[in-house]
C-alpha cells in the first residue's frame, strides 16, 4: 500500500483549560481549519464585546440561559442605522456569527457554551471589556481568555 500526501487518519488530542475573569474555558484544535472551545460563564458575568476580523463562529448553548448582544458588520461604524440586537438563548439553541460582527455573551444563569469556529486569521478585536484587558489581540494564545 502506498501512503499519499492526502492520507486520512485519526488521533487523540487534549484540550487546554484557561481561567478567565468570567469563569473558565477549555480550548482545542480540531480538524484542519476548525477550533473549538467550551466556555463556562458564571451567572451575572459577561465576555468582552468583541469581533474577529476573519473568524466565523457558531455558539451552541448546552446549559443555562444566556443573553447575547450582537450586531452586524456595520454596527460599530453606524449604530443608528445598524443597531445591536439582544437575543436570549436557552439550552439547545445556537447563534451563528460571521467575521466582523460584534458580540458579547452574558450569563443569566451559569452557562456552558460550545464555540466552534474556523481557524483562519482569528484576530480578535475587543471593543469593550469589563476586566481591563487589551483591546486588540492578534494570535491564538492571547485570545484563549476571551
């Protein structure tokens, strides 16, 4: 049998736990171009208001109740024409966010959120942060503590 460059296989990996100001998260690299996180957000806490320059995401609420404040690619430059929206997520619901669209997650109850995103240029831009963290992060290591 000849092994080629497109040889398919399987493997075991490990996630990394990161403490955050709003709880903690587990991050992992998945298949080519896909990364995942499991966010544990404490009730009453919230993530940064942020967006990614090229990373698209799906946020699936596995447990709890969350308030997601989100906009589109024009919200930050023209909020009067493209206002932020608020969506309440319950267990089993999800929200899809494209690159350039700002969002923030607030835990109404303790939450567990699965985040799956493409792993292209995942530059994070923080618009607001309750915890005094930097406004722009440009590498995966620095965005682990969103």
